[in-house]
C-alpha cells in the first residue's frame, strides 16, 4: 500500500483479520448477520492462533566459562 498505510498482519492471521473486519462492518450494514459473522470470526482466529506455534526444540545452555575464567 502507498505511504505505508495498511495493516501489519502476519500472513497466518489474514483470514481472521478479514473475518473480524466483516463482523465490524456488519454492525453498520448488516446487523442481522452479526451472529453468523461473530462465530466465523471467532473460529478463524482460533484456528490461526492454534497454527501459530513453533514446533522446534529449544535448548538453553549457559556459558559458564565466561563467569569462572580468571583474567589477570
């Protein structure tokens, strides 16, 4: 988008963003569909949040040599 105007949404959450926007627009333009769109927005966000995990092991090992070595 020009001039940096645009949502900074991770690609994994684009569908959830659009569903949430549709729900918010329904408040003004289609109040009768709000219930249906609220369920869709909630489901789409839940799915995106469940997929947004890192499946790699993490191993943290402190470098104790830097604390125990004596420098003269």
